[in-house]
C-alpha cells in the first residue's frame, strides 16, 4: 500500500475548503437560473451534467465509500432508463409512477446481481459486474419486442408538466426547460439523500469495510450484507439517473448500456476525486464540458480522455477536488507559518 | 444434420478458438505473474495487425512479404510493450490495482485513436501468403490451408509455452512468480526484469496474433475492443494464469459460439457473457485456475 | 467460560492444530505459549471463526459457536486483537473506535442520523482508559507502533467483549512498554471482568499474569495447568531446551 497520506481520503468531509460559504446552495441556485440566463444549448449541457453527477455519485458510494470496484455500474443506469422508458412509452404510465418504479426495479435487479457479486473478491467482483452489465446490454440489444432491440425506444414522452404554468415565472418555459427544472429538483433531493447516507452510521461502517474488510468482520460487521446494501442503494440511484436520461435524450438505446459508459463514469468519479462526496459531480461537469469543447476541434476525443486519465493516475490521483484541497491546505499552512 | 456440415462448424469454432488462444495466452500470462488485467492487450493485437499491413505495403504488397511482415509486427509490438512497461507501468506497481487497470484502459483509448490517426478509419486487408493460399477437402468440406495453419499453430504454441514454463530456468522463475512474488524478490531474483520480460513476451504474442489474423479478417478500428472482451471471457473460463486453461477455454468458447448460433441465432451475444457470469459465480478461478 | 475441545485443523496434509482441548474459566487470565509454528495463531483463528475446524468444538458459556462467522462470534462477546496490527489505517483514531461502537450498539442500520459526533464521549473514555487520550484526530496509520497496538486493543474492547483473545500483545515492544502494557491489561481485565486468553513469546509476561498456561508444540497441547506446574513439566523443558523459557529463579 502506498504512503498513508494517499490520495484516498475518507468519506467524512476532511476537505479544508472554506466551510463558511454554502457552496451547494449557491451551485443549485446558479443551475436553477440556466433556463433564463442561458441558451437552449446551456440547458442541454447543464442537464447532461446533473444527470451524470447523480450517476457518478451513486458509483462513488461503491468506489470511494465502500471500496467496491464495479465495472458494470452502467447496467443499473440502463435498467432504470429502460424501465421508465418502457412504462411511459409502451404502457402510458405517468412519470410520477414510472420514475419511482424505475428506482425500485433497478434496486431489485441490483439486489439479485449484487448478491452474487459481493461473494467474490476484488478482481472477480469487478469481472462479474462487467459480465452482468454486458448481459443486460445483450438483452437490451436483442429483445426487440420489449426493448426495441437495436432500434431502441425512440420518442419517450415528456411527463405532464402543464401544472408548471400555474407557477409564477415558469409559464413561458418550454417543455424541455421545465423538465430540466424538474430533473434539477429530483437530482438535488437524491444527492441530499445520498449525502445523508454517506454521513450516517451506515456510511461509517462502509468506510471501515473499505479500509479493512477483515477487521470489520472482527468488530461484528457482516461485511457482505453491508456491501450488498450499498450495492442496492447505488444501483437504485443510478437507475433514477438513467430514467431521467431516457426522457432527456428523447429515447433509450442499447448503447447507453455498453461497458465503455461504465469506464466513462468511473473516469468522471476519479477526475473529480473519489475521496470526496462532491468530487464526482465536479468530475462530471469537467468531463461533459471538456467533451463538448474538444469534440468541436477534433474527432480524437478518446485520445484526450486517455491522456487525461493517465495524467490523473500519475500526477493527480486525488482528482480535481483533491488537488484543490491539497492546494488550500498548503496555502493555509504557509499563511500560518 | 450432415456430418460434413457439423465438421465445418467444428473447424470454424476451432479456428476462432486458436486465434483467441494466441491472443488470450499473453493476457493470461501477464495476469498470472503480475496479477493485472491488461486491457490494452487488445490494442497491442490491433497495432500488430496494422503494422503487418504497413510492412506488407512497404515491402511487397503481393503477399510474399507476409512472413517477415508478421515477424516485424510482432517485434514492433513487443518493443512498444517494453516502452510502456518500463516508462509507465513500473511506477504503478505499488499502487492500488484499480489504478493499474485504469492505466491500461487509458492506453486503449490512446492507442485506439493513434491507430485511427495513422491508418484512418477504413478497412484494410492483407492477402493470404501464397504458400498457404489454397485449400483442401476434408470430410466433404473445403478447408482453407491458412485456417489449418492457424489450427495447427495453436497447440504448437501451447506446447511450446508449456515446455518453456516447465523445462527452462526462466520458466521456473515465472512459475515461482505466479505463486509468490514477494518470495521471489526476497530470493534475489530480478523481479523487475522478469516483469518487463513477461510484458514484452505477452505484447509480442498479441502483435503476432494480430498480424496472423490479417489474411482472414479485415483490419478496422474497434477490433481492439472486440477482441479484448472475448479474450477476457476465454481467460475467465479457462482460469487466469493457466496456459492450458486458456487453451481449453478458447476451445470451449469457440465451439459454444459456433454451435450455439445454430440453435438460437441471438444466442451468441448473450450466451458468452452468461457463461462468463456462471463460471464466476460457481468457480471464479476458472476450470484450470487456482484460487487466488 | 471458553471451552475448546478436540479441535483439529489440517492444511493440505499438514496438521496445524491437533486434538487441542483447552478451558478458560470466567474472569481467568490464561496464556497459550509455544514456539513459532506451534499453531497458536491457527488456534485463535479457529476460535474466532476465521477458520473452520476439521473437527472439534468451541463453546462459549456452554453455547456451541464452532465455525460460526467472525462477525457473529464477535457479537456473542469474543473480542480479538491481532499480532500484526490490524486497524483501519486511513481512518482517524476516533473513527476507528466509532465504527466499532456503531456496530456494537447496532446503529449500523441507521441510514439517516448524522454520525459526526456519535459516540464521542464513549470513545474519549475508552481512549483515556487505554492510554491514548487526545489522539482522536490522528490518522491511525500515522501512529507509532506502540500506539497502534493500543488502538488495536481499543478496537477489541469497544465491542464490550466478555472474552478477549490477544495475539502477542507485547510483540515488538521494549521492556518498559511491555511492563506498561501488562499493567494495562491486568487493570482492564479487572475493571471489565474480562476473561483473557493471550499468546506470547515473552515468558516474563506469561508467568507474571497468567493463572493458567497451555503449551502448544507442533499443533498439540503438551502441558496445561498452573504456571508453576508448567514450568516444571519435563516435556515442556525438553521442548524448550535452549529457548530460554525456563528461568531457574
């Protein structure tokens, strides 16, 4: 193991960032004003970012908090997207039911798949998550009757958001903007819940498991049960993110579930900093923005992504937030000295 | 079902199997010694294919240059492996396995686009070397000579590898490293050189298989990703780090794929991953592997 | 009362533990001694559920706990410290103990409460009693070896065990540190009415506080009883001849 001052810090908020400012509230308010202050393109970008943020934070519950390396997290994103999409498009179920159903359905799938995965040690765990993820992909790709096969499910309807006309200030917004605001609220609530979970006694036990699973067993922790619980929670929230994504991108397609997306979300998480709760959202924002900027200039986005990944691994293992944290601590120390 | 048809399917499966074995053997080797899955192994394979095409272009597009081109390609990829291991991979050894895995994935991204940049996105092909360009009739089916060559090479390499591992001094070290790396270092063996060596051999094998596949398959971007997933499945079935495991894993994979398609056309895509999942659930270390 | 009877464990033909029987009475301090490779750690692992015995039983107050999972055995009241310090390296000292308290008090299923200050008082009290007062915010991995061993003990105690198994509690310590540790152990055992079973290499320690000693050699118990009897046992002397065990004083 590397030096103790490793990049991976515990989930308990050890960030030396100025605490006095309510950062999350400020960011939320800024995001909320995008439909008015920004263009349709900005709304599109913002929605992409917040959905990916939720997806990445759900992965980090496994990766950063519990120490479970899952290469198949996109499976849950995909299941959520398909469940919500199928319910809304094929069966005309309203969003208010389809959305929680997506979460529950994904949680059920996570319970079953997770049961098998947590029984395996690190490497095999990662491979089985990958195998399950590809099985989901293969099913989505081939099951024409239900999932639309390789054609997918285009034109998922928007939820009924006419009631927003009654709210002052929201009357003139397009349906896309309204959905963005709805997503923002749902994602904010989800993140708040996840934050609570990470800081709870349950979360503390998870960090102990990450640190030393054997010792955790000897202080009375049923390690597998806790890992499975984390797996289900992470899967459920990934499913919710997927459900929103299906509506946002006006369709659900099999390539949403391809394993390269699992790699992408993992890179986002590490780019932001997997030792910090708000690392993954920062990573999501950075990656989505970078992607947009770079694909304007070149088609070699993979190369850039690979280079960023290598840079992270060799120079900035703590990610963006980790880098800021280190910088801030150093500044504070020099100021004191 | 006519026996000749069955034989044809069988040979098809065997060909796939032997190609996969050539590639997967390197992956399994690196894992056995270094305990790391090299995602970039598929990229090495792809670069081997491109390099072979390139050499054929430069030397003599008619096909006589195939053998030196294949050798050059394999050596080239071996050299690439040496550079990657020495310059980058080395510094990640003490770190978490996740970082090592992600590094190899980063390589996949970089090498994939590099190949696209150098050779474009179109499909390239190499003609079969004249000496193997014909075919023979066996059991009422027409088998291309080149296919038979590949089917023969698989077991040859497996046997050669087995000999190397069990009858040479270096092989002994490799087997010792597979069992206990720390001990080996403590005994004074130069573990660093061993790792580099293993990585280079693995890359060489990947490059060679890439070169050898070119007469049979088109060279396209994305072949790196396609092959690594299959190599992965093979190594899981057979058992990480086991040479014979990889061999038989490839055969099982090849034949399941070949005959599975007959029973149920959509079968193959789903079934291979299902097979992988089942093996991981029941016996994670594969048919021939050892519990970690 | 901890009762081990007829435990057997082999690894690929090698008999690590062979027909071991041992009883530790409630509130007794007992020791298991033996040369390296005698099977002491294996015996502990068998008791705490880390290994399943091939045959034999382990009973706690009459209740059969043979082969149960480690976390259940912990819940039943057996605590353990490890020879190589086995703490949560990257968590702070406070977080280390807090985790143990959370699990012991069954708050681990609580997804909602804020855990920042949970069990702070209990942790501070425990730290004070084991001599680590004030170290709450130190990252466990940065502690000195001796302090890590103290934290190791703290972790075992946080689960409020009735029986405490200590694997070489004074390994790697200087003479003065050893004295301190032994005094600490005696005090804590008395305060908490603990049953103590420990393994040791240091014979001074063993003869100082143990009321019962079992001697393991090549997986078998070759002597068991009061310190004086064990000291004079011919078999024990034969095995340890040259190991400096027997002090003729």
